[in-house]
């Protein structure tokens, strides 16, 4: 019997990946030139499905790169001269903050303890150029409501806003116009093999990159926004890209659109409800995130007062792979991914097994 990966990245592959990958090999797609017409059509197709799935306005750019971590670095380089402000409540939001520091900027961090969200009235340094939100903190299972992020946009309209949706995409419905930069990698919510990041950039953020470059600030080389845009205009990337992921993104994205995003979102929501109602109904696995409004539908984190190691191995023996706690919570929590690739019957099986422990 095959395993089901409930790990929050890499995770369960979307069910159609296997068929598409076999077809790609059969059609020798993985050997074609990344300057060929076949590639360019595939690139356009992948950009189009991202645009449709996330309702990205035509004036926003969509770039492909190595990973979400790379996206963090490119975002800071291209939009921040001195100061970004980071909402830090876990490991990935902290990573984004540290990237800014390591690039020699002077970032501010607004910090709350792991497992918590943010109030709508945090004090932001007025010289902040970019506000950075990790919409779904994979290390803790905290999701920030979109309204909270829009409230900051409303209050600080001159600041650019970046949002990491690696472990929630494509679940949240986003009003892209209220944001400047949205990014994710494909091995979590999209259920694809790891190795590619997707970066969505507003005209305002593009302008900032040009402004910084003209001013003599380094915005990087082959993956600067203007360089990626130059190649993007030709439906290409500056370097040899991850053709396999671009191919699969186009195919799996089309499958998701065929199923219907409403239906996919409804299934994720009902699986999340089933998991949270089970965890609420018992006392062995207390839910880590106390405040209901911040509980992530796509990464569910529970405490394991008796330790997580044994539970993880019992589940694994039943072919269900769940994530361990992250960083300081390793051995103390379970992290369960609930992405579009996860089938309701497998979620039910997971709940049944947890109930029997
Ligand atoms: C996994 C993850 C990342 C890093 O993604 P990579 O593709 O490994 O670079 C960044 N942010 C969040 C919220 C994540 O879950």
C-alpha cells in the first residue's frame, strides 16, 4: 500500500502528477531547449494557470525561480533600500527577516510568540518601505486572515506589501490589488515536486526595483525583477529553469481549474473542519493555536504531551506520514498538512487512527 504524506512540505503529490510526469518523459519534454517554441508555450500556460487560480490582474508579473527562500532574497534586494518590517511569529517569517539583515538592510521585526497571530494596530516604523507577512506560518499552524493584511495596506498605503503563501496556496481567495508581492513554492499547496518558487509582482514593486537600480543599489543579477521581466516578455527565464515543474504546474493547474477552485476550496475547508472538530472533541492532542481566528485550515498543529515520536511511527506503520513539531517543538507536536492533494477518505482514516490511540 502506498503512503499518504500529510507532511507540510514536501507533501502528498496532486493525484494527476504521476500521469503527467509519465507523459512528459514519453514526449521528451525534459530534454527540450528552454529557448524553444514548445518551452515558451508551456511557460505561458503555467503563467496563465497561476493567473487564473489566484485571480492575478494582467498588469502583475509572474516569475519562476528556484524556491520560496530565493524569492525572499529577491524581494528584499529589489524593493528595499534600507528598511523592511517583518511580522514574525515562527520560523519562516523569521527567515524572511534574517534574509533582510544578511543583505545588509536594517529591518524591523514585530514579534509575537509562536502560535499567535497579530493585532491590527502594531506600530510600524514610518520609514518602512516593505511590509512582510507570512500568511500561513508553517512552523506553528497560524494563518493570518486576509482582512488583517488588507488593514495594514489601508493604514500604510505607501508601503509595499509582500505575502508568503507557501503552505496555504491555492486555498486563500486573495484580492491581489491590495498587495504588491505574493510568493510560494510548489511542493506544498500545489502538490508538485520541490524545486521551484513562483513570485507575483505589482507594477509598483517593479518601479521600485528600477528606482533602486538607477540609484546604484544592487538588486542582484540574473534574477533581478527587470531581468526576469525582460525574459518573461519572451515567455522565458534568464537561466535554464525547472522545466519539469513548469510543465507540471501548467498541467496540474489546468486540472485544478477543471475541478473548479470553489470545489477544491470547499473540500480543503471541510477536511479542516473535520480535523479541528476531532481535535476539539478530545483532550489527548490539544490544538496549539489558541485563538480560533488564527487557526490555519491548511497546516493543523496539535500538541503531544506524551511526545510525538511514537505517534508518528504508529501512524507511519499505517502508511500515514504526518509532520513532527518544528524547531523547538520537535518531538512535542504533530503538524498535519491539509492541501488540495489530500483526499477526504485519507483525512477520515487519519482521524480514525488518532482516535484509536
Ligand atoms: C516551506 C516554506 C518556505 C520555504 O520554501 P522553500 O521552497 O523551501 O524555499 C517559506 N515560507 C513558508 C511559509 C514555508 O512553509
